[in-house]
C-alpha cells in the first residue's frame, strides 16, 4: 500500500525542485534552507489540496 498518493508525490517533488533551485520560501517569506522543512511544506500543501497523505502525529 502506497504511503502517499501520486498527486501528493508530484506536489512534494515540485516543492523539492524549488528548494533545490533556492526559490522555495516559507510562509513568513524567508528562504527555506532545511531539507526537512521543504518536505514538510510539500506535505502540508498536498494535505491542503486533499491528497492522500499520512495523518499528523
């Protein structure tokens, strides 16, 4: 059983691409420098769009 929906995987992939280029910004407007924070932003965006992602712990 897949942990993430394919739409969620694409969303996270897009966010990680932005992170790699240095264009990803947090909600406060600051540049994201942490890989973990970038993944968290991707998961959060996917969850807000209604994609299948694991529940928050």
